[in-house]
């Protein structure tokens, strides 16, 4: 198995706050990797470092043996790493279909955009196909701002997919979403994973993570604490300490 | 559908073409020239600021650059006061674009309010330079070669060239809106970081849009210089120009195609007319204030958007076939 995404010793401080201190992480090709940890443990900051929104103070990020440390976010996307945000970010005043079209160009030159129309037939077809995949194709003509929270999550997933990235980073895909949709999203992720997509998922919903992921990394105070299969992680005393501050073990097992 | 949507452009254009043939009074054709100049500027300004949301309050830099380019070139190249000067109008636009590149490189590094403040600051730097450099003639400005045309027909060529610039700016704005580039500008307006994360080269796109918008504004400035015959730094680099074209676009509808055209036509004609009628040139400001109060209170997105929404609601109400949208998608919570 080859390592697709390799994070080594990444550090990042915001003023006096050490958000990441020597954090390392490997994501194998074709797997679903989970990233969990208490609030403020640096999960989203790590996402931001990987996808080029935040420049790390130290350490390196490599994607498919190519160094992408500090690369600009549009370049990271063009290489094949797509991400969603914890608080969904869509283009509220564009239509759902236009939202999809923004992502279709991936590594097109910016000058090309001046001379071509908004979309080609095949791009619209691909966009509609992915909208259909997540189940919101009939909303394509609506303005994205009128979508509900759950629909926005689906749209965000769909416009990542339209660019056909190799790795998809999901920041709390199940956050603030009801149970039916959580299961639906989990099912989509499984289907996509079978078709060869690699995932890295940040999530607080333990059931979601434990059922879905092949590997789970636990972060604590800006560093990776433990990495292993869901079963290994669940029984690791270090993890329980990190999450519950060393409180009763029985409670933790019930919660998981 | 598309015929209904675009079919009204032609009659409107016909009215603009016929206007100077019917109206021979130079007082009113002068108003026409000024209205067209501002329509071109507002449309071109909107093509960047309206689509991208980056409100540029330094567009007078482009206008003044176009005007000074025209004045300096016609003087130094000894272009006689005749129609020959009109060939330099596009040159004014090109020089404005060249000036827009360093301007954009500095200002586009920051966003929103900071961007607005930076554009104002750069504007004043340029205005002060125009006042203090010797090649600009300082505060006494520059005279252009006198055009020995009869008063009765003097305005007509200016009117049609200005109309040509307006058509060009409108077509360019339309083309940009239809292009992938325009979609990227709109995406930047809604969420720049997200756009970047979807592969949009945001800085290159912004700088291109900014530079492109300078072209028509620079041409308008160059035409204005020939029309007026004498330019002064405080009138071609005019803070009121910056605010006027922004207000015109906002009045009609920011980010719409027709909005800036309508806003500039109404506001500039009104201003010119009121100034002529009541000679006290500040009365128009009172009326403008009242007008904007109405716009902000009742049509915050501009006249065009307001009318379009009314129309959509009207046609939805009369259309029985309209399929109701499913209120909720399976498993999604409310927004």
C-alpha cells in the first residue's frame, strides 16, 4: 500500500497558542482515515495546513511524493486534494449548478477562463451527474443560498467530487446533520471509497468514525497521539485520558 | 424567452442613436454626451467591482490617466484640433490599463473595507502627483488643441463615440458575465477562500478584472479631455467621480448588466439638468440624497433587481404550471 498523503512534524503557532506541535500523519491510498480529538486539538488547523490555507511554521506535507508544504490552496486543489469546511462554505448567490461549475476547471490556466464560456455540455453533464449522486439534482437551478444546512453539506461534497480529486478531506461531514442524512453521507463515502477515492475525515460523531474508517488518528494538544484501527484506538488508555481527562473508563466505553 | 429577455435592447439603442438627430439644442446634447460617458464608466466599473464585490473607490485614477494621456499625446505629437484626436481615445484606455496593474497589485492584496480605503488612498496619491508634477501642468492643468467646429454640430461626433464606448463596455461586461472568468469573479464575491480551494487562481482573476475595467474608463477620460478642451487635476482626478460611478451602479443594481447603465443615465442627466436649471450646483445633492434614501429603504439591491423580482413574482403568480419545490430534502435539517 502506498502512502498518498504524508504529513511530517508540522508545527503552527497563532501568537502564543501552539495549534500544532510536531504533528505527523499518513494516509494510505484507497483508505478512509479518521482524525479525532477534543475541541481545540488542532484538527482543522492541520486541514488548513494540508490544503494551503495556513502556512506551517515547520514540518512538511507531501502528496503522492510531491512536496506541497506551503503551496497555495488553488494549487493543492489542482493536484488532487479536495476539502470541505466545518461550517459549510458555498457560493450563496450563485445557482447550485454554477457552484458545481466553479470547481470543474481544476488546473485550467486563468487566461483560458477569459476566452471560454461558463461551461461546456460535458461539464454540465458531469455536474448534474454528481448532483444526482448526492441527491440534489432537482435543486440545480435554485440559488445556493436558499438550500438548507443539510443540502449545503451535500452540495459541498458534490462540488469537490466534480473535480475528481484523489484525496477528499471532510471536516465534520456529520456535524449538525440528522441521523438519516448521516447514514446517507456515510453510504456515499463508502461507495466513493470503493471506486478508489481516499478520504481523511475529521468528525466528533464516534459511531460514524468507528464504523466508517480503516484507520483512526487521535490528536491531542496539536500532536498526533495514537494511530491505529478503530478497535485499537478505542481501547487505548491514552485516548481515554485525552478525551475525558482520565475519568471513568466505563463511561467512555458506553459513549463509544 | 431569450427574445423577450434581449429583444428590448434594440429599440433602446435606436432611441440613443436617433437622439442627436432629433434634438439639436447643444444644451441637451451636451447632457447626452456626459450621460453616455458616465454610462460607459459605471458599466466598466461594475464589470469588476459589481461582479467581484471589490468596491473600487479609486476609478478616477483610470479616468484621469485617460484624460492626461489624451492631453499630453495630442500636445506632444502636435495632433491638430480635429477628428484626428479621436484615434488617441483607445490609447488613453490602454495607458489606464497599464496604470491599473501596479494599482491592482497593491490594492488587491487586501479585502473589503481595507480594499476600499486603499483605493481611496492610492487615488489621492495620484491626484497629488498630478498637481505637483511639472509635465502635468500642475494646478493650471493642460489645454488641448482647439477644435474649430461649429457649435450646432460640435457635440455629435462626441456623442457617437461615447455611445460606441458604452456599447463596447456593455458587450464586454456581458461577455465577461457569460464566461468562466465571470463565474470566477462571482465566486470570489461570495467566498474568496472557498473559490481558491476549488482551484480558482483568485489573485490573477482579480487583477485581470481590475485591469480590464480600466480600459473603458480610460477611454471615457480621454474623450472627456477632448470634449472639454482643458483639463485640471482636481476635475479629472475627482473624488466625486469615484463616488458617483459607484452610486450609479448601486442605484441601478450592483452586479447587474443594466443597473449601471440605468443609474448613470438617470443620475448624470439629472445632475446636469438641475445644475443648468438652478445654477446653484448644490441643489442636485439634496435631491440625490432624498433619492438614495428611497433606494436604500425600499430597493436596497437597486432598481433593476427590484423590478426584476416584482416581475418574477408576477409571472409566477400567473403561471399555474409552476411545479412547487419540495420544501425539504430527505434527511436535511432547516437552514
